[in-house]
C-alpha cells in the first residue's frame, strides 16, 4: 500500500524535508576554524611582527570576496570556459618555473609575486583540476568503460596539471592533486582495474622520484623514529610533540606558548596546530579535528541533493581538497605522516590558502542555493 493511500506525507516532497541545513553547519565550522586560525597566528607571531596578523586578516578578506563571487556564478554557464580555465592554470604553473618570474624559497619555485604580495599557483590548481575533470567526466559519463575516453584522457588531464607542480618541486601538492583526481575519476564510474593501474603507476613514479633525491628520502624515513632524528629530519615534529605535552588538557594560555618563540620555526604556517595544542590544550585540538569531521560529513549529506553529474563531481572534489589537506597536515604535526609543508585549511597563515578555501566555501553556498531551487521544481532530477 502506497503512502498516498495511507494519506501520509510524501517524504520526497520539498515541504516534507525537515532538518538542519548542512551547508549552514559547514559555515559554522568554517567560522570557528578561521577565528581559531586568526587567534593562533596572532599569538604565534606577535613576538616577531604584527605583519603576519594583518596579512591573515587581508587573506580572510580576499577569501570572503572570492567566495562571494563564486557563490553568485551560474555553474552550468561557466562550463563553457572550463578548458580556458585549465589552460590558464597550466600556463601559470609553467610561468612559476621561469627564473626571474617565479619566486624561489628554500630551493622550491612555487610563487608568483607582485611587490610584497605572493601567490602560490598550485593552490589554485587544486580546485582547477576538480573543475576540469568534473566537466570532462560529466560529458563522457556513458563512456567510462572505454579505455581512451574513460581513463587515458582523464589521466592526461591529471598529469597535465600535476606534472608542472612536481617540477617546482612540490611532491606533497602533486600527491594531493593526483589523489583528488583519481578519487573523482573513481566516483565518476571508472573501472576498478583502470584505477588500480593508475594508483600503482603514481606510487611507482613517486618512489623513483624520492629515491633519486637523498634529502626527500631522509625526510620520508625519519618520521619512523621521531626522537632518534630530532636533530635532523624530524626537528619540527619533535618540537610539536613538546608543544602538545606542554599544553596538556587546558593549555598554557593564549600568548603563553614557548615552542613557537624559541624552538618551532614557522609555527604559524604548517605547524599551527601545535600552537593550538600548546596554548589552548587538548580540548581545542579535539574541537579542531571535530570541526573538520563535521564539515566533511555535512558535505556528504549535501551531495545527496546534487542535480547532475557535473555538480556532484565538482562538490565532491572540492570536499576532498579540504579533507585530504587537513588529514595530511594533522598527520604530519602529530608524527603519523612524513614531514610535508602543507597548510591546515582555514587555520594556517597564507593568503593563497585562504583564497582557495574562500572559493570552496563560495562553491558550497552556490550549490546550496541552486539545489534548493531545483528541489522546488516539478519533475525528477537525474544525473546527466
């Protein structure tokens, strides 16, 4: 007997869908993380200069502005320019490699700059590869079983963006971009054997690249014995351990941390989580992890309303960028992953990071508005 015969409300009717707005919950998590980051950056750099704090405020402002612009875009209309976006990102990544144009720091050439302002192009590439892949895979949804169109072409797109990043060199971001690309490819319905081959190939490529670089090989293996390598490859990780131990449950108090002043270099960027642990204690470190977990779970709930394949893959990829980057950063700081310079989303200092996160949040707000209107339209919503 149907629900209509029993005179029960239709559970799929818009009026019957009662519950918490998942994107609103995600925005609360973002607000918490951004506020935490602003406070942590201030306390971690106040003894040096207030410049870092004001740059963080500027980065939040730029991220908010970028998010607003993205939230107003018509995503399906923007698909007309996807290939221009992809080619533009590749061109910028290649410009970074040119001496005199790209800015080199500590042996890595990753930034473009204009005066005192620097921008890390690979941050933009993280979202760019998602946009290009989502567009291509949605257009070729019925061809996912085909070797050329369902595997080799998407793999070429991933390699075309990840390759220039690896040459900077930036193995961590390359791995992140490759992982996001392969997972999006899997979500689009690529065959298991194709995915397995691509993963094994990427692992082999990274293994060779690391084996040919003694410094990176040392960093990769050093984390297996953090204390034994504390004077070399795991110095920062060991100091972050001391920061967490010093903070305990309640924390040493805002501005009372000592690791970032005397022992932990560049704590306001990749190791900002250790600053939170020392000054605010276990409670806030767990709240930080919980905020990222809630953000990701609410994103999955939000995805259930996606009206088509393109937007489903687009939002899935954006969520993966935030989730995987957070996992890598947190894993490095607590010594569970090899040391890799990767910022903590919404929290670490860096205008490029905040600009990217602002665009992702704008995308979530955009889809929330668009998908809500779609729910109000009659008829069934199908994927492309």
